[in-house]
């Protein structure tokens, strides 16, 4: 992986500038489930009593997802973040979530500023495509923000927390099942996005 990312006019000619609203909705809802993390609450001394967890936004992971999505729009390769599932050391790749090291390279390369400067390109086709790309990307950013808000509200609801607590008591694999369902949902959304990009590329080449 290079230590600097440069966005060229050639990249812009090949980039994706629009993802359908339905796919945006499914993708952002799936990603939002990964962008929250539990905050353990204990009552009493020693081990105490562990109450059903509240959740908060994992802002670092959200930034990594957003950069991964931008890289996807641009058709650029990057390493995906790994996450551990359960206590047995099993890991999974978080689709569209850029690895922290790659994220730092992209962020240090000021990719968004590069795109903003390309909006002033004398090549009108390049400039127009950058405008379209950024508009659509900012739209998906906004939808992700709202999806995370909905996820926080739902999972911090007292009744939902109580139901989750009961489920965890009933089975030790409850969290693995939840993660597996979230992974499946994200995988389906990613497949749809990739299919759309392929169809668009074939149409443009045709």
C-alpha cells in the first residue's frame, strides 16, 4: 500500500457517481449496527450485578466506514478492518470498513480536499462527475448518521435492553447470532452495490 493516495481525472472517469436510494438505505442500516458499542453498567461492589448494556456510537469505526465507502465510490483498493467475534478469537472482515492504517494514509492524503479541488478542473466532464460523486457521497453520509441515531435509540430503549438481557441469559451464543445476522445483512447490501457498479460499468463501456 502506498503512503499517499492521489485522485486523478482518470479515477474520476471510472468512479461511481450514484447509488440507488434503496441500496443506500439497506447499506446504511446494516453498517449502523456495527457503529455502536456497548457501555457496561454494573451495580454493587465486586463483580456486582451487570445490567443490560447501553450503547454509544463508535465514532472511530464510523469514520473508517465512511472512508471505505468513499474508496468504493472511487474504485480504489484498500484493506478492510478485522473485528473479533465472541471470546474464541474468531475474526471477520468488516466489509466497507477501511483498516485503521489505510485510513490514516487516506486521511493524511486529504482525499476530500483533492476532490474539492478537482471540482475546479478545466475539464468540465471531470468537474461535473466530481460534483455528482460528492453530492451522492454526502447523501449516504447523512443517511448513515440518521441510521446510527435510530440504532442508538432502539438499542437504548429500556424494553429492548431488557429483551436483549433475557436473550443473553437464554443462550451464550446470542451475540454471535446477532453479529452473524448483521454480517449477512451487510454482505447482501454490499453485493447489491457491487452489482450496481458492475452494471453501470458495462453500460458505460457499451
